[in-house]
């Protein structure tokens, strides 16, 4: 169409008139409502948190009077960077990303592709709804549920494993807790990623599939050589959001910590932020840890995006 | 035309939004309790934060008998995070229920009213010495004791009979019976070491004479790794190592199941635990007995686990009404009749132990009247026991450390030593002076 | 794959290639069935648990129904407990999630569309700001938000939870990606030539083509706000403002204190079951209307 347009001077002229100053106003106006909310309810609190992170509490005497806060610059950050509990938590969530997130994404891709080649509409709807249920379950509900499903004497799973003759199976024990929590995360979030990938697969033009089939491609070749590459942007996005989610893991380990001795209050960095802010009442230090966590997440996301862009460019 | 349709819609939305905002603002203003000027005979509003599920009936009772005061109850769980945030923002409630262990933290915010200036010292003799000392600091009185948690031994009478166990009166006997029970039935344990509930272990340490904090020369003293604490830590370490104590986390479905099916035969806890056993283990009705804790020797001792106070905030706009309510709730028999039977609290108020309602025979506990037992236990609590301003964080840290010790990474005694270092660091980080 | 070659090898090959699609199909179905079992198993457990009495609940490990079937009884005490507060909590959750998501998806769609289809100064910066919005953990934003709302006396009101829940950076992200792929520039230019204002173009052309991603973004945001726990925990002190997740949390806390009614665990489990089933039903319904919408789009 653009080829035709450039041939006709009148149309060309009108095109240029269609990008006057108002075309800068229009997108900004469209963006305004979102960014207004964003500024009020994200940026303001973030700025406040950053300001808090540069302060420290000061008390006089025994501490019977309300404390005052004074500016200490980057001291909280220096402490945070040397804090073994924060470092340990970071290493741990990275482990979860490498093991749980990546395997979950592989599983989600396999499910999405399997779903795509299913012809039964009822089957598809059933699987999609079943995928939706786990992550739509509130964490509070999940914690009650898993406290029964993992309790050594109340769990039908443990009971079944024991009946099969395997001893020492306790998903809450220190040497199995990693897998116990991995299972909960996988159970909860695989469906979410399946839905993202299935939505992306819906964007694949059916003519492309038909043409490939007519060329005699097997289903396997279809999946790996055509659908997978077309899924790449969605997979990149899903991986990125998984990484951010895992780095900020809070709810799942927090709710499981009540039923096991194997999860400490600083198991993940975000749990450490919560404990420091709300239990220890050290809001300043908690803000510093949160900023470090956010910065690290940002750097890793940036690196990840750059890396995937370079791969797709090749 | 399209434009006028859009203007019309816009006007409609704007009007609806304005109405919605008006409703919301009015609602929040009235909740803030500033309706003193609305009608001339409006009752004074007192906002009361508590977490006990049945406190509402007490509030209703008070409002009925005191028509010039209206107490508005907010049931809040967890209360402390919200309370701290509200104090920071400058809008705390008028009255809040605060546990003994958390009181110093709130005294340190400077937001609590010193009740001694309004004549509340007259109640001193109505409360046990330990309770009164825990609500006073630096010469000021910052709350009235509400309920107590004198630690006693809850045990399965039926299973004790089955395994031919006597009620252990000393800790060495308790250890011996733990081992013999577990040898007789590997699935049964005398006690469960609840690493995730450090208040439980601290209670047992306090019974042995531990006192982790103190104030001297306007500075905090920290002595977490004192001899009684190490003694009790080693005691339980021994039981766990020999397999004679279970290590399931407390307050979980698994824990109630243990108490129900006889995997665990006892629970040492504050008197309020009677109510929990009743509701969480209903099929064991009539099978329980209650006794004093095993002793270490010397003068008989117990400890207080849990228990709450009620404090009034300086920012209250209805001080007289708030104080009237606090006094009524905690120091009148008419309140305690229902606090015991409806909210199932154990009185800190000593005269309440004479009430008939408090001395009821509980069928769940085989017809036993727990009141005399609890009153005696309460009288054996160390009056010098002091809490620090960092109890919540201390419990979290202790829970982490005990959990690691249970999992084989270290010992309980080592945890206690680590806790000492941690507490000194944390007090300093919070700006508190620490004595060396 | 020419069919002209003769020989037994080729014939077995042909037979295999007949068999393998069917075998692969069977494997696929089996695999999907196993996945369904894995996802449904804990939920089925929840249903059976909600039908048990307290004694049966703590007394057994059995997966199936055991003891008297008390589901209807448990449902009725759940909805009538404490003056029917459960129904109120459910209504609050619906108000918060649907309200915030309607506004949220609209603003996200507008921003995503603008960021995808216009080239304007600051576009990259704004998109970076959106992405950075998901980086900051909510645990540290809770207290500053509380102080912010406290200053304007909006704490403990519906706005305290509704307004911050509107922000949906993830929605902007997926709308932008989708709009970039699914909305051809030529279509927009054609509409411009016809004299449409930019906003009209968004509402008619943009929204129509973005329907699938709008439905997805709406579903995800509804779930996120429905399950948001930290924000209402910090903002609300009055029980009648609680969303369902906070209400169940309160009941759970209450079950650990003295004075809780003996059936507290039953109402926690039954209440939990009904705390997210409506979401599943809504999703099923929306998926069907979405498929219909997609079909219409395909015909066009």
C-alpha cells in the first residue's frame, strides 16, 4: 500500500499532514492515565522507600521517647552488601530459578504444544481451565492446603509413598525442602505460563501450518521448526517474568515456613525484607535491602533481554 | 454528534465519581472518631483494637452498661504490623490489646499514655507481682494487665494410664518417662519440641530461672546465654538426640493431629491452651488432665507464656472514656465473668479467681477445675522477668536458629549463644543503649 | 517423500508413518491427562476436605470422602458465620478486582497501544519505567503506601485497596507486544485518512484488534487483585472492608487463638474452596466468549 501511496503526490501530502504536533499529544494523552496511577502509587512509594534507606533510627536515653531518624547516606547499603543473610538468600533464589523456573518453562512449552495439536475443543477447554486454577488459588488457601498435603501423618501423598515401601519421604525435611517447595511453585505457575504460550500460539497464522503440513512435515517437525521459533518472543517474556518472580519469591516460602523447621525467616531476600521491616521494625535497613534486590533484578533482566536479542539477531 | 455524547458520558461519570468520593471520605472521617460534634448527646467513641475473637460480646456488654461511651472494636490479625504503621502515621486507636512481651516495643514508640498520672496505681495489689512489673517501666505505668498465661502441663490422662506413667513432678523424671515411653512405643512421644514457637522454650527457660533482659544505669542488659537457659537447652538437646522428643512444628494441622491420635502425650503451655485443645482436638474430650510443670528443685517455679495487657494511647481524643473502659475490662468482676466464659482468658486480676464462673469444672478435662492450679502457677512466676523492645524480632530469629539446630546444623546451646550476639547487635541497630 | 519407490522397506515405512501420528496422538492425550490429574489432585483434596467434619479431618490421611458427608452443612455455616461476613468479603473481592481491572486494563491498553504504534520522544524511557515498575517488591512499598493514604485520610476505605490495585505494568507490557504484532500501521493510516481522531482510532480499531490480549490481561489482573493480601492487610482495619483472602487469613489466625468455635477449621477449608472457584468459572466463561470473538475476527 505504501508503494501505491508514494506514487500519488496528493496522498503523500496528506500523510505528512497526518503527523502534525497533535500526533505527539495523542500518544502522551493515551499514556497519561496509566502513568498518573503509576506515579502516585508506585513512584511516590519507591522514592519514599529510597529516602528511608538513607536514614537510621536514633534514640536518646533508654528509648522511652519516640525515636528520631537521621541521615546516614549509604551506610545501610554498605551493611546490606556485606550481609551474609541477603547473599545467602540471593544464591538460593538463583538456584530456584535455574532448577524450577527453567524446567517449569520447558514443561509449559511441551503442554502448550501438546494442547495445540489436540483437536478436541472440549479437551482444550478443560486443560486450559485446569491450568488456570492453581495460580488463581490465593496463597492463604494454598498454605492451608499444603499444610495438610505435606504433613507427615495427614498427607495422602506421603501415605501413598510410604505404602509403596519408600521410607524417609518428608517433603518438609531439610534435605527435601528444596524439592517440596519446587513442587509447589511448579504446580502453581506452570498453568499460568501455559496460558501465555497458548495465547501466543493462537497468533500463528493457520495458513503457515497448513502449508507446512502439505509439504509433508511431521507433527514433530512442525512443533520444533515452526511453532517453537514463533513462540520465541512469548517464551522470552515468560522466562523474564519467571526470573523476576523467583527473585522476588515471598508468598510460597512464607506460608510454608509455618509448618516446617527447614525454612528460615530470611530464606529468600524478599522474606528478609518483610521480616526486617515488619517484625524487627527496622524499616530503614529493610528499604535498603529492597533497593538492592530491585537493582539486582533490574540488572539481571537487562542482561537477559540483551542476551536474547543478540541470539535472535543471529 | 459524537462529541456531545462523550461530554454527556463524561459528566455522568464525573458526578458518580464525586458521589463515590463523598461517601468514601465521609466513611473514613466517621471512622476516625471525630464525630464528637455531630449531636450534643453523642457518646464518646473509643476505638479498641484486639484479636480475641469473642471480645465483641464484652464490648457490647460495656456499651450497654455505659451509655455515654461507645467502644468500637476492630478485630485485627496480626495486630502489631498494623499498630506500628498506624503509630508512625499518627493515627493509632484509643486502646489496644498488647501482649506482655510486646509492650516494651510500644512503650519505646512514646505513643502510650502513662496511666500512673491518672491514679491507676491503685490497682497494683490486685495483680501478681510479675504482671505489674511487666507493665511498668522507668517509673511509669503503661498498660493494665488483662489476661495471663501461667504455664502448666496438659497431659493425656487416658494414655498415661495405658502406659503406666505417673505425672512427672521433676524434669529428670520427665526425661526418664520420655525415654521409657518411646522405647515401649516408637510412635509415641511424651512431648513435642516446637522449634517454631520460641515463646514455649523461653517459658521453660524462665521457669528454670532465666531472665534474658534487664535495665541498669539507663541501659539494656542482655543475658540470653545465662546458665538456666543453657541448662534447659542442653536438656532438650539430649531428649531430641535420643529420639525421645518429637520435633514437629507447633500450631499446625500435624501438631493437632499428634495431640489427637496420641503421638504426643503432653503439651506444656499457658493456661489459655486449654481452650485450644478443646477446639482443635474435639475427639479427645474427657481424656485430658492438667498439672503443674515438672520442677528443677528448690522453690516451686512456673513461668508466664503469652498473656496480654490493654494500653491507652496519648493521641486519644477521649482519654477519660478510654481509661474507664480499660479499667472496667480488666478490674471488674462483671467483666471477668464473661472474659473467662466467653473469651476463655485466664485472669491476671487476682480477685477474679474467686468467681464461680472461673471455678467451673471442665468436662473436657475430666471435670477438673483449673482455676486453683492456674492461680498457684501464676504466683510462682519470677517477678523480675523483663522483656526487651525487640521481642518479635527475637522470636523470629530464635525460631530460625532452633529450626536449624533441630535439622542438625548446630546445637540448641549454640543457638542460645548466637541469639545473645544477635540481640546485642539488634538493640544497638535500633538505637538502644546496651550495657557492656 | 515420493511414493513411487517400491520395496518392503518403503512399505514398512509407510505403515509406520500411518501408525506414528495415531501413537503420537495417544501419547499426547495420555500426557495431557496426567497433567490434568497433577493440577486437579490438590483441588479435589480440598473439595473432599471441605466435606469432612473436624474429627475426620484431623483423624485420617485418606484422600477420599470419609466420615459423614458434611459439605452442605459446612457451606451453610461458612456463609452464615459472624452475621454472613463471608458473603460481604466475597462482594468486596469482586468490587476490588473487577473495579481495579476494568480501569487497569483500559489504562494499560491505552498506554500499550500508544507505546507500540506511535513514535514519540520519551517513548523508550516510558517503556523502561513500566518495566522497572515490576522490579520493586511489594513488601517494601506497603508501608510508604500506607503513610501516603493516611495523609489524605483514605486509610481503611475502599479506595485504599482499589486505587493502588489499578496499576498493571504487566498489562502494558503484553498489550504493547500484542499491539505491535496484531495492529497493522496501514489500518491506522487508513482510519486517519478517513478523518478519525487518534482516540477514536484507539477505541474502534485498536481495542477491536486487541481483544484477545485484553481478555487475558483482564483475567490475570482480576486474579492478582483478588489474591492480593499484603495491601489490604496494611490498609484495612474494619472487617467489612476485607477482601476474601484477608478474611480467610483472619479466620486462620483466629483458629490459633483461644475462643475459636469448634468448626473454625471447617469454615476455613470450605471458605477456601469458594475463594477461588468463582475465578475458575469466570475464566471458563470468558474463554468461551473470547473464542467466539476470535472466530468472528477470523471471519472478518
